[in-house]
C-alpha cells in the first residue's frame, strides 16, 4: 500500500507556512504483549555469560518407610534430581539508513530524531517477536522454547524426554484438549490441577481477546454495587481475578488457548549487556549509508512444568 504523499501546489500559504509535525510516534501495528511485559518487568533475571542456562529438578523420592525395632533400612543409593538444560536464543532488528537521510534529519530542520525513532520501532519489533516466541510449540528451533512445548505431555523439555518413568513424568505439564466454552469453573478446575495438591497455584492467566471477552461477559452480571458507590458505577476491570490469578488478554496467544502460569516457577533470562543492545552504526564500504542492529539475548524456562496448565480448543 502506498505511503501518503503531499501533492499541494506551492502557493503563497504553503510557501510562507511551516508544517506542524508532532514529535511522538504512535503505534498502529503492535498489539498486546502481556506475558512478555510480566516476565520482563517482574521475572527477568540478568545473567552475565554462560554457555547454557540450567535449572535443578527433583524428579523422585528417596527410599524410606515406617519401621519397627531395628529396621531393616534400605541402604541403596538412588538418583533424585537432574538439570534441565536451555540454550540462549538471539534475535535482532535491522536499521539501515542512507547517509543523505541522516544529513537531512539534522540541525534546526529536524522535527524529531530519525535514529531515535528507528531504535524505538526496533525495540517494539523485537518485543513483538519475542511475545510470539513465548508461545512457541517447538516449530521454530531458533526461538525460545515456548509455553506450548514447555507445558506438554509428549516430546522433550530441557533435554529430558517425557514418559511414564519418574523423570519423564516430572517434566510433564497439565494439558487439557477437550475444548468447549471457556468458563470460570473450567479455569478453576485447571488451577486446581496445576496446584501440586493445593500447595501452589497459578497467579497469571492468559488467553485471547475473544475468550477474555467471553469470560468477562459471564462474570460481569455478577458485579454488585451499593449506595456508597454514588450515582456513577465503574464497570469492568483491567483484568479478571480468578482465585487470586489475573486473567488477561495477550494478542500472541494462539486461537482457542488459555494458559495458567505460576510465576514462582517461571524464569526469563536476559543476557547482561544484550538487553536491547544497539550494535553499530557501521558505514558501508562501497555505499553512502549506515547499518546497525538491535540485539536481544534471552531464554525462557519453567523449572517445574507441572505447576502450569495449557488448555486448547476453547470457544466463546
């Protein structure tokens, strides 16, 4: 689609009047990114180097039982924990500009900084792509291991193959594929399933805007008001609180999905010094221009997949 053009005749008014250009960039492309916002702002762990990132996982119990008298005791050794292994993932956004454009965008003629604007869009581009990758199902091996692969009952996670043995069971998430209408009782049931028998619970719920609206429509009639609220009432909410977990909409959630995350068991690692790091600018040796990249290093891990849930095939 062509960009807007200015085809005005350069008459008295146009020649004598400056064009007012507002300095702000307004977003017309990027959508909600609630999971990345939560992980980046509250769960981010900055790490300075390391070939891989690993988390420790207890997958079995030690021998032990009730006894009388002298025993006997079991004296067999037993392996009870291992490490989940995660590789760093890297992403970039490219900025390339002709030298003449940088010259034009200088001095008193500059309405706003061209480079600063490009850097802003580069960061937004990376954030959008990372937001998509957080729900990766493993199809894109260059991207982080996303929730659809992390919260699963088949395949592998962190280098461990899921199965019926103790270790294979320990890396299984809670998955519901029955589908149907999304309701609060359905979400409540999934929260209980992913609570380790009630010891823990998800504190972050994410779904699509369509499914969020369906839950909102089912819960809104239950909102009550009293005389002290005065002549005006505040309807709705920034998020829907279900058993202490905030349900939000994220534009990157695949259609028909709802996820429950216990952020006590979620880590988002970011490379120290490569947290939206600008590499460049570098001049072209045979062209009048410059290029550079905004770089981001990251990895996502759910150290205990059983503390989270994934539901698919859901409808409004």
